[in-house]
C-alpha cells in the first residue's frame, strides 16, 4: 500500500480541421466510413461503460472486430460521438487503436475498431499480480510504447482519460491507446473547449490539479495522468491513492502532496513520476522528454531497476 507524501511544461497546439454537425443521423457523412448494420455480427460482450458497450464481433462475417455500441437515445450526446469519430479517423499510429468503420445512420450508433484480444493493460497487470514475475525492463518497454502514442497525439488532441483501463493489448502484448470518448481536439486559441461538462463522470484520481481549479485541459494534464498510470503499472494494477476517497485525494493534491513511492518502484522511475506531478503544468516534461528518460532507464544496471 502506498499513501501520500509531501513534494514539491509547455502548452503546444496545432491546427486540426473539423466540423460538428448536430443532427444525430448524419454524424459520419463520409460514405467510405459508414457501413450497414447488417454487416456487423455481435458475438461476445467485452465490457460496458456509462455510455456504451463493447462487443467482440465479425464484420462481413470475415473480419474480427470490436464494436463499440452507444446506449439508448436519451443517453447519447451526438456532438461527443462526432468528436470521437473525427479524432479516430484522423489518428494513425501503431500505438493507437485503429478505427475501421462507423454505423451512425440508425440507432444504436456504433464504432468498429480492430479487436484487441488480450484486453486492457489493467486486466493484464492484475492477472500477473499473483506471480509478480515481470521484470522492470519489460514494464519500461510497455511504458515507452504508451509514450510513443502520446508523442504522436500531444499536439493534436488532449486525451483526458489516460489510464491502464484505456490501454489495450495486441496478440503480441503491444500497447495501444484507446477510448477517445473524453478527448478534445487541441486547437490554438480555443482552450475553453477543453473543459469537461458537469454531467460527465470523470477519472478524478488521474486528474491534474489545474482541472480542479477549473482551468483548461492541455497535453500537460495528460502528462500528469501518465504519471498516475505509471503507479498502476508498477503496482500490478492497483488503483491510485489506495484507501482514499476522491475528495480527500483532491484536497491532498491541492496541498501539494503526492503519492509515496510504491513498493518495488525504482527511485529513478519515481523521480519521473514526480516530474509528471509538478504543480505548474509548464514545468512538466513533454512526452518526447519522457520517452528519453525512460530509454535511459532501460540502460540502467538491472540492480538499480529491480
């Protein structure tokens, strides 16, 4: 169990053109992405969230896919779905979940993506917990894959939900960043768009302190969440701030307190966590800088990492 201890970035944007029609039945408006519902076969439910269910399925009876099916009409925010579709259509990287198609011309609306048979990183870590057999260098390689994906998106979008539940694993245990349901396009001069609406459930324990002050999300807020994700990895899937209620956690963070070094976590990796958790977003590293620091750890003597 690890608790709280006292402890002590640049904002970058790029253009990312898109439009948001509000009509619920014209979300994709690009026929190359739209598929007939009859081409999709649901086989096995993989998970369920507040707004959607995820199914293992078949596309055209040949291609294994994951089908993200949004729930009933009263729960659907069409603008958010449109943003998620636009984001996934534009992002192409080996460490990001790939969108294949959409089905938005009738209810329930669906996103069709590649199937990740090994589930989430969170599930993987929990399965390994009993044996605790993973070497730290293997941890670092998985972490590095996540940083590669975040380097690609950090000037394009703000993810806003970076945690082990939203990292999926390929057949070869390669990490891919998924779940862009809370993501926002990163537009110059439009940071006000990066506030979450009050009716959305948010991952409080992964959130940066500036968010509690009603400031805008930036890529440096994702860096903070990445630091929390590191604790999930080295504790084999434990939730952050164990034993603490959400509001107690918020107050501790606002006082400048940070999680203690988890048991078994190398000091060098904990130092990286603390960099991610600097109060001033401008003082947090970029994901490019984090990748370099992690690469340096791989070359550390094993005795200093284990």
